[in-house]
C-alpha cells in the first residue's frame, strides 16, 4: 500500500510540472507596393487616401483585447492600428524610414506627419541595421525632415530617441557629421547639448572622433565648444587625438608628394 501511495504522489508531482513553450516570432509583412511608391515620392494626398481606404475596409472588424495589462500600456508601444503601416521593406524599413530618407520638401514632411499620426511607434522603429528614421533623415541630409521628427517626438520621448544607437553603436549625430552639414548637427545638438557624449567608451567611435577622422574640423570645433565634456573615444582603444595625429600625417605626406611633383616639373 505504501508503494502505491508513493507512486500516486510521484504521479501527482509529474502532473503539476508546467512545460514552457517558446513564443513564435512572426516575421513582419512585406510593405505594400503602393504604399512604398507614395512614400518614396512624398505623395501625401495619395498616402492619406490609401490609409483612409484601409480604415473603411476594416471598420467592421471587431478587435478583442485579450491582455488587459497590455491594453493599458502606452499607445506608443503598441503596434500600428494600420495593417499597411506594419509592413516593411527588405531592409526592414518602415514607411516612416522610407519617407525620412526620400526627401525634404512639403509633401515628404506632410507624409511623415500622416504616418506618425497613424503609428507613433514607428518613430522609434529600427530597420535591420538598427537605424531609426532619425538616422535615415540625417544620413540623407534632410534637415527639415530631421527637425520635424525631433519635434514630433516631444519632450518626453526625444531624449531617448536622439540617443538610440544602431548596430554600429552610432546615433543620428554620427550620420549628420558624415553628411558634413552643420545644420543637421545644429538640429540635434540644440535639442540635446550632451549628445556628443554618446557613446562614451566601448568599441564605438564618438562623434568627435568621426568628425576629426573625416576632417570635418569645423564640426569638431563646434561640438567641443558646445560641450567640453564630450566623448573622445574611438575604436580599438583609440581616441580623437589618435585620429588627429593620423590626419596630420596624411596631410604631411600629401604635401611631400606635391613638393616632389613640383620639383620634378622644375627639372
């Protein structure tokens, strides 16, 4: 009888064990071709019409919220209500990434506002390279677009958004420096005077290091004047001073090369 009792207890213990099942990760849908086209061309009127048509088609669909805790979370963290805006390109770009990179005129700016109005979470969305729409706008030199995205973020979200780093550990400021446009740098540094401190240490290159390495000396001086505590860090244990010395040697070599050429011509 005792053995039978122990068996029953062991059996009972086995039934109490819960098996953990890993959640299934669903790949995002491919972006609708028509949406991609209007986003690339900054056709805000067509974009509004396209999204409005989708709303009319899905007006009768009843959405049941299973998780009340999730439903109470911040609206910025939820997925876009528009199914069209959930689609991405092969590079993982959302519609806001596409618009931010495509242009800087009125139609593009209005398109960005339309998309943001339907899916605010896309402002923080990352593509496969970890880039946000801010990275894309800065990379393409779209000053007005960059300024708009910063304004849309608002005071509560803009600090974290500006400092978001891509897979290379770089913020939108790095892209602005590579573009070589002081206006882009001004938009970001005015919004966050301490942005040049990111990243500080580690394997990434600081904005100052990038500016010096690319010989963007006017930008380097501007960064230093704005924040005397900015990061000097660079890759592989280097810092901005290493980059300055390297560029100095490159300049010296070029001068020597030109001198030699002139000498040969004189002969």
